[in-house]
């Protein structure tokens, strides 16, 4: 396979990853040591997130294939992409937490649920509770009226019992 065919296959692969992922976070990894990048990759891999360093030109070609517009301004300099296939928030959370402890990692922006977002939006996304946390909040809200109703019924029953009715 020639170089052109290899690059075309890589563009197709990256385009498919953009199409399949719920979020893609773009970051600049310059200044991180090899051990720090290894630690970051390990953290991302454990969460089911793929972390790739790609040439910006190939990434632009891939985003054009799947109409992932608006990322070109973030594709300057050394760029690493974190593809989140299952959870849109997880890549932002992990990269933001890592960037907090390692100032060399810079979040440039991302592509979340079909829209390009800047670094501030990625950080806002990272501040959201996890999916499990949101589900538990929702369940708590849904259970509250039922719990209050059950408490009221038990209080009425106790009142009637103490009154001898």
C-alpha cells in the first residue's frame, strides 16, 4: 500500500471515529513528559476513551468528510484528540482533571454532540456531574413526592390509631 493509500485509509478511520464518538476533545500536549503522557493515556483508556496524536491536515480532511465543522481553529500546533464513544462528559472530565495537575496540558476545544465548542465550554462540561450522578439526582427527585405521600399516610394512620378510631 502506498503512502497516499495509507493516508486515505487513516482519514477514513478518523472520520469514522468522529462519526461514532459523542465527544472529541482537542488538546495541546506540548511540555508533558513521556511518563505524564503515559499516565494520561492510561487514565483515558480505563474510561474507554481513545487518545490519538494526529496530523492537523489529516484531521481537517476527516472532519470535512463527516461535516464536523468549526474545529479548524483548534487544529494548530501539536494536537491530540480524545474520542469519547460512550460518554460525552468523560473525556472532558479526565483531561480537565489532568490539566489541573499538569499545567503543560492545554485544552483547546472540542466537538461535543455534533457541535464545535471552545475550551471554556469543555471545562463547563467537565464540571457537570457524571451520568450516574445525574441519574441518581433524577431518581431522588422522582422518589420525593412518593416518599412524602407515604409519610403523610403513615402520620394520618398513627393519628387515627392514637385517637382510637
